[in-house]
C-alpha cells in the first residue's frame, strides 16, 4: 500500500473514532526512519486504547505489520506502521511534549 493511501486509511479511522486535533507532519527531510508522523489527541485512557486497537485491527486490510507501544498506561500510545507513525496522546501529554514544535522546525 502506498503511503498516501495508508495515510488516508489511517485518517479515516482516526476521524471515525473522534480523534481530536489531527496533525500530519512530513518527516522525510528529518529522518529516514519513517515518512510521516500523525499526532492526535484522545479524550481519555479508554479512548486512546480504542483508537490504537482499531488501528491495529486494520492491519490485514492495510496489509501492514503494526507495532504498538504505550497501550498499558494509554497517556501516549505509539502505533508504528513503518512508513507512518501515529502518536495518540492525551491533551496534557501532548501539550507537555509538544512534538509539533519539536519536529516542525
């Protein structure tokens, strides 16, 4: 699956699950590890886990291997699709770490 189609599928899932403040950053000029970073805000631990689990359930449809980190405490969950890394963060964590400013120089 091409990265743009992968991104579109991920965004559709995030929007369906009412993720807030979806931010997409092209990271190709910063790193060779992945092409895009998507940062979203979840409203609670349960909401964050639901988003991560639904992204994981689409692995066969998206034909991608998916790795998830941080689902235990759910304040900051990383879902790694290889080409795209999704950060699911609660508002407090997102404000504190401010990944948008850190990566978007």
